[in-house]
């Protein structure tokens, strides 16, 4: 397991070099930029932490569903819905209570958005990936229509809600020089720890893992697997919705068309890379966050950000090939 | 009226070809979330090579690219046995990132001239014939029947002496051909490549395939239905209906909502191939 991480790292570098040779660009500078752009100084590390925060919470959401044997591709849609309705209630109520209510609304709406996928999977055997892809598309279109029409901020020119009042926004938990630790980041870490505890030490967490590992065996052992499937989807959706609401409260301060920028899909990679131990979610979301942040710095050099996407996809595939091949053989 | 019909055909033909690509792989048991990425790659390759190799060369290269990326999909799912969803998502990421990077680096920048595009009627003719051909092949040829049986139960098919991996190799080659055609049709319609130009068509094609119950002719009809919905939306955009302004997003949502209802079993029984995603 440990020996494979350097291999993945070496391959990522090799891919970047090859692609840069292909387009006849300078090789050393872009790679250095990915590192300095994401970890160069305190301000950039804060940027990496900012990129990492939603991935951490969404990664836990997808990880939870994955443990129950479900691919929650719908994290993107649940995140969007949670952010949209969360921001609307934060703006309507205002203050610290507004943020609390907004987070609650985010959890509820995110969970509700995942519910159809859970129900269809459990009782109609419709694949959760297809249903969540459909729900993603509906979520994006619906929230766009909402913030372009009835909930458009009066002072906004593009489809967007108005900004949250300054005094009700979440401030960083603490700042050391230029290094900022946001509150939502700490929430994310707590969620990961709670998730690890719940999966390991709690009966319902164990039932969830059993359902994911072998549904037939779990059923014979007396687990209501259908109920577990619905519950896992609800919890996963709730966490994704919370990620959206926190993103609004901490960083974005409003909801607008194009709010979700693919965090939900990256989260699948984060969850897959963390393998069997939820604590690795912190490491893998850091890796994705650093790649995102470093990729943004590349744009200044005139190198497209797409190259980091290519690297991430290949890392995911290689990791999955190394890790999940053995498991498949046992199942057969 | 004529222009409206043309709009319906323009909107549904790429979807239809892509849905046939999905049919070839999904009916053989390979879940294909990667349709989006395959089509995008084909779009890019067609736009990049047509200026040098001419119209036919561009389409041939696009089809080859579709086949190559489908072979990658086959290797991942059948040889390395990576989860079908993970490999499909990875292909989408790879295609989106890769084509975006290459386009920003100066590839496929040219607008295709008339001579560098195959006439649209060629694609439309293929789109018209393909569902019937696939329907016939599925029920009357040796390969078609083996293809279906592998998708329904790979382990039973193996007992009958069919090699699921070999059948799926051929099925995914067919997927590559159709996604290559779908991609080059999209480029021929717009005559230039833009980043992420497929804009979710892969998922809508998948939706059409599901709505059609994984059967070629109903899937093709679903594509026409979705094309019709898009054309209606374009016609109505900005115009009030029933005395009020209906946002265009409502129309765009329709295909997805209908597919959800179909999956929930509200529109007839669930016809998912039983061997989908199994080895």
C-alpha cells in the first residue's frame, strides 16, 4: 500500500512532462508552478485549504455511500441544492442564527435530493448512478431558474442571490500571519473523525458496512438492507448539502448560477483514493485541493488547467486498478 | 414548420448515434457513463484532423479515436476489472481535461470549411438506419444473440462456451464507431470545436437508452422525443405561454424527469439488463 503512493506520484509527474513535451512547452516551470502555486507560502497554503474544505466534507459524504456499496455521483447536485436553499435562508434570517438555520436547511434539502435515488435503488433496483446523474442535471437547472427568477438579488446583474450581510458571514477560526484556518475546515475534520468512529464502533455503522461488503450475507444476518440503502443515501445527501451551505457561509456569501464547479465529482476521486480508512480522506482531499490550487496558478503561465484533471483521472484509475482488483476476484 | 423539423433532426441525430453507442456497450453488460468523454474526444479529433486529411479522413480519425478510447474502457473494465462507474468517470475526466488542455495549446482551432465536413445527410441516413440494423442484428445474427446473452448473465453465457470478454471487445468497438460518428456529426453541425462542447449529451443519450428499455428502436424514439423537447424549448424561449413566462430550464429538465420516472417504474417495468456491470 505504502510503496504504491510514490509510484502514483512518479506517474503523475511523467504524464505532465509528456503532455508538455507534446505541446512543446517549457517543462520545469509548470511543474514548479504547481508546487509553489499550492504550497509556496502561507497565503497559497490557505488557498489550498480553501479548495480542500468542500472536498473534505463531500469526500466523507461519497465515502459513506461507497461503504454502503453506493456510488453517490449526485454529490454535486446535493451540494448545489444545499447551497441554494441554505443561502436563501441565511440571507432571509441573517446573523448567527441565520447561518445555523441555513446549515440545517442545507442538510435537509441535500438529504431530500438524495432520497429519490435511495428509494429507487432500494425498492425498484434502478442504478443509483443513473438516478443521481439525472438529479444533478435537474438540480443545476432548477437552482438556475430560481436565482434567475424569483430569488434573484435586486442588486445583481447575473443570475445570483444578493450577498450575505457582512456581520453574518463566517470568519476564519484563527489566522496566523497569512495562514487562515476556516471554521468549515474544522467542521470537515470533525465530520471525518465522527464518520470513522461511527463506521467502526456503532451498530448502524457496522450494518452499513456489512450491506456494502455483501448485501446477501447482510440480509441473512438480519440487516434490513433496503432501509440501510435509503439511510446511507439520506446521510450522504445531508453531508453534501451541509458542504454546500458551509461553502456559502464561509467563502462565497451568495448562491449563483455555476456555483458548483465539479467538487462533487472530485469528491468521488477523494473517496476512492482514501481506500479503506476514512482518516485518509484528509490526505486525499489535500492532494486534490493542492492540484486544484496549483492548476489555477498554471493558467498564468498559459498552460491549461486541464492537465491537472488528466493527472487526477489517471491517478484514480491506477489506484482503483491496484486496489480493487483483488476484491473482485474474491467476490467471484 | 420546415425549419422546426430541421431543428428536431439537428438536435436528436447526435443523441441518437450516441444512444446506439450506449446500446452496444450496455446491452453487453458494460455500464457506459463514459459516453460523454468518448463523444468529446471524437469531436476534438475530427476538428483537429479534418483540415489536414479532408472530410473523410477527419471522420475516420474520429471513429478510430472512439475505438481507441473504448478499447481503453474495455481494458479497464474487463482486464483490470475496475468498477465500471469509476472507469467511465475517469474517461470523462480524461477527455474533458485532455481536450481542453490540447485546445488551449493550439490544436483544433480551425473552423471547418464546407469541404472539410461530410454532408449532414450522410450522418442523418446512418442515424435513421442504425436502430433498425441493430434491432435486426440483435435478433437474427449469431453475434447479436451472444451479445444479448452476455449482457443478461455473463456466467451462464460462459457455461455455454461464449467468451464474455471477447463479445464485449466487439461490442465496445461498435460503441467506438458510433461515438466517433456522433462526435463528428456534432462538429459538422457547429463546424468548430469548443471546450466541453458535448454539454451533457452523453448523459441524455444514456437517459434515452434507459427510457427505451435498452432496446434500439425505442431508444431512438426517445432521442427524437428529447430532440423535440429541445426544439420546442428553442422555439418558445422568450415567448409567454398560458399568460406567463416559463423559464427555458423547465423544458431542459424534462428529459431527466421523464427518465427518473421511468427508473422509478412508473412508466412500465424496469428492463435493466441483468448482467450490467457483472463479470
